[in-house]
C-alpha cells in the first residue's frame, strides 16, 4: 500500500489557478507498471474519483480495479485528495495536485490529457483548455482581451513523490 502524490511543474504566464475543469469526473491518465512481474501496461488508464469498482474477494471498492495481464496480480487505486490548484505563485515549481493510494500497482508516468481550466491574472476572464495534452506538447497559448495580454501554459512536467 503506497500513498503517492502526483506533482506537476508548469510555466504559467498571466494565468493562475490551473486545475481540471471537473475534478471528480476528471480522468487522470496514468501509465502503470506491475511491481510483481515488472511489466509495464501498454494501455494508459484513466482514474476517476467519481467511479467506483468492486474489489474482487473483498467488500471494498476503489476508483480503479485491475489485474495484470501477465501475472494476473490484482491491484487497485484510490484517489484520496484531488482538491489542489496550481497557481501563478507555483509556476516553475513542483506542486502536488493529486494524492492516491496504489495497492499492488505502480505509476510510471502521467499525461495531462483532459479538460482543464485556469483564470486570467489581470482580469476576471476564465479560460478552458479543451485538452491538456496541448499544454504538455506544444504549450497552450491564448489572449486575455480584458487584461490586454498574452497568456500561456508551457514547460509542463510531472513526477511522483511518496507521501507518509
Ligand atoms: Zn504482473
């Protein structure tokens, strides 16, 4: 049972409060690896706080339940905290935006895929980022007409940290 935090680091320009648009229905896109046989799962999985699946042979449930396609080891993942926001003051620094418990499975990497939003720093404008994959690959760029300035989110990185 390992509690891990997903940290992201982005360069925010004239925007703040970056977060998934709909936290509880957001699918956190992860690549996972089986710690028992060392096999990395080919297909990414989406872990969603509002989804609940029964854990085989137990009365519990988890946000993601799976078994390794090679060694058949059962595993599951539960999101513990998803109410974080990445602000302008966090720019260019790693900050935890998700805490989850991984039982029998390890995350390898994270993709920013999915719908995010952020707020303009110089006006009341809100921006929707239709697919976070864009900020991760080429960077996301827009223009804040009310604040008369360019806005962008670039240099997106991530890492996982152990949480006690
Ligand atoms: Zn396995």
